C-alpha cells in the first residue's frame, strides 16, 4: 500500500547511493555491485533470448546499468515509487532506459505505457527493490508475459513447446547479433 511511504538516498561506504523506503534499503547497502552481478547471473539465460526487457524494481540501479551494458535491446524499468523514478531519470539518460511509474494498485493491463508490451517483453523482477510491492511486481510480470512464470519459461525455453514462441525468440536473438555485428564493424 502507498500509505505514508518515505523515500531517501543514503551513501554507502563505497560511495554508492542506496535508496531506502521507510528506512529499509531497496538494494544491498554493503555491496550493491555484487548484488547486481548475482542478479545478472541468475537471469542471464533469459536475457540471452534477445527480447526487450522490462525490469520491475529499480533499487540502486546497478543491475540496470549492467543489463544496459550487455544488451542493445530496449529496457524499461518499472517501479511504484515516484521519488525513485525521478532519481533514476536523473542518473540514466532517458533514451537508454525508459522509466515508468506503476501506481501501487494499477495494473500493467491498463497502464498506457505498458499495455503495448504485453507478451512482447521479458519481465524480470529485481526482488531486493520490491519491498512491499513484491506481490504487485509478480502479478505485473505475469500480466506482461501474458501467462504465469512456469508456462512462459516452458514455452520460451523448451524446444518441444509451441513453435511460434521459439521463432519469436530466435527473431529477436538474430536481431541482437546483427546489431552487435554492425556495432563491431562501425567501431573497428
């Protein structure tokens, strides 16, 4: 619930700004860099599908930074905290990562900026940043997938499942490789 939520930023000993909600850190206050690496490792098999990504939970943003370095595909970051969205927009260029505020009771099915993403994006949850919004983020992820986590995972990773999902993933995967090849040629 959105009642009486306070948001502030606190620097950790390494100088990272860690967002806090009602005094609780929304990212690891001790080693957010390690936490971001672990999140990327946990989700790398999904990210390698080459689909546009929607991340639910901004936290300190280091996981978004690492994700942006890994992929050229569009990234949308969603959170329920207006203060965190404002801060993140100042830290990241808006053209690189699209930040979207999702009200606490609002469904992605009716959100004007997210309805077009349903079934077309890879939603991933950054759980440390979820706080009291974890169930809302889980429901939102399922709605963005157009199905539950279990069904989405099977359809996208199991070659025995419906063909159109595999073809869609392969198409985006091919686009990623083409973009990377062009980028390498331009930079060399």
